[in-house]
C-alpha cells in the first residue's frame, strides 16, 4: 500500500546516521546551540526576522495567542475568526484563553477562506484577529485578505503548518500576517519528529513568545531586554534566573529536535520542488475525471502540496473512491474537516451549527478526502495513483 508519509525523515538513511552520531557525541540535550541555529536558519529560509522554536505546531499556536494576550494586543472575550476547515488545536487555544472563536467558511475552489467571507466576518462579528489556515499547501487571495485586515485593524495570523514553501504573488505563505506558525511533525513537509515554529518580524512579539515558551523567565532574551525587565521589576542577580515575568508554559524543544531541524532544512527547497512536481503530475490526470473537484492553483507561484485533496460531488462518488483505494493507497478525510461539526466545538458552542452554518466546510467534511504526496514517492507509486485517478 502507498502510505500517506514515506518515512520519519527525508533522506531517512542519511539522517538516521547523522542523528546517531549526534546522540553519541552531544554534550547537552536540553535547549541549546542546535535549537538556536535552527531558529536563525529557518527565519532566514522563510524570510522573517525572528523564529521561535517550540515542541509542536499545536504549541506554536498556543504560544502565539498567549503572547498576544500578554502584550495586550488581544484581550479575553475578543472575537477571533478562524478557517472552518482546519485542525482542532487551531481552535482550542482560542477557547482555552478566553477568546471567542468565529468560524469562517472556505471557498470550494481552493479549500481556503477568501476575502469575501473575511469581509463579512469583520462587519458582522467585529473580529479583532483572523487566524487563517493555509490548508494543504494552497491559498485563496491572501494579498486581498492582508489589505482588508490592515484597513480594519484586524491582526492577521497564519497557520502555515501544511504550506511550507508555497508562494502567492511573490510572497511565501506564512509571510502575509503579523506572525505564522509551522509544524515539523513526522507527517509534515519535513520532520523533527515533534516540533513547531512561530515566525514574525515583530521583536516585541518574538520576545513575548520566548517568555511564553519557557516558564515566563528571561533566559532566552537578549542581554538588553533582560536588563530592562530586571530593572523594571527590581530583580536582584541572585533571583534573576528564577523570576517569572508573565503567564507562560514549558513548550521548549530539545537539542535532538533542533539537530534534526538543521539536517532537514538543508533539503527544504528540494522537498518543496518534489511536492509541487508530484502534485502537478497528479492533477493532469485528475482534471480529466468527472465527479470530484480539485483546488484551483492558477493564482499561485509555487504549490508545496501537503497532499492531493479531492472533494466528491456525492457520497456515492466518495464511496467509489474509497473502494478503489482500499489496500492500494492510504487515504483520509481532509485535515480535521469542519470544526463546526466536531463534537468538542458543538459541546461548548451548541448553537454554532445554526449561527455558523459554513456549507462549503460541511461539504468538505462529508465528501472530502486526500491521497498521499510526499517527496520520497517512487515513480511506480506515482504511476499507480495516476492510473487510479484516470479510472475514476
């Protein structure tokens, strides 16, 4: 069977050997040089000033919103718009932190939310922030959304966990908003086993996230910022390393994750290129078939596809695809489907299905699935999938 992921790492045999050598020779495994190097190099690769490495993509979301609350840029009770089709831990931090999550429906043509629905949410719900998910490597019209958010003083934040390397209008996805989150989980573009990142050009926000990541202490701040905090709060040197300045967690990654990030980042451009080429190869076949839809990509410069999503026109068509893939190709629903339909959301917001119907997200939830795309796919595996697509 063709699996959704090829392995734990890209260039797995080489990476495992390098990891074994690192474990044998490393003098420290808690957050240190490898993590700092990965932050610096990832920020440069993404084209951002700052990158804050954490222990998962979900933690990246939590750290970002806690930091915004700590800075006073958001406050409890504020409405925050989010993509209706996303992952649970994009919504749960909003709930946990006392923010009000407002689901925004997607566009079926791209599986992502667009400026029209965003504008409606701004007018109707007075959202203070928009946490947009760049789903599966795609986008809708982020350039317009950015202008709309700027005009209405709405914080634009991006979940770019599934779209590392994708480009719209000459801008990498993840660089449109104030900050963006990334995931390096095994199944994502490249792997540190578990791991996440937040990137931004805003130093105050970066410093706030460094506090949030590690107990609220100042150990990962620069010397100037440390002196400022200690002076403001009257902290003596003896207590400085054990002083906690704001609400925080322990979201630190370890040196093994940092090392893996540094190894895998070498291959980032190659991974993006291979994912894009495979996706384009697949959609040439998929576009010849009837009965299901695939995302529009003509507005995008680079499509670093996370997977091959298909939205069937009927449940019968979906069942046909599932039957054809059984024992041949591993498939799954599109991400977490509609959050409005998930039990946890209905539990705490029982009126949500009526207040936020999100029909396009509901259709993806009911009729959507995706097939594998990963950089280790063989020519034979790709041939099997293209033949399957042609037969549907």
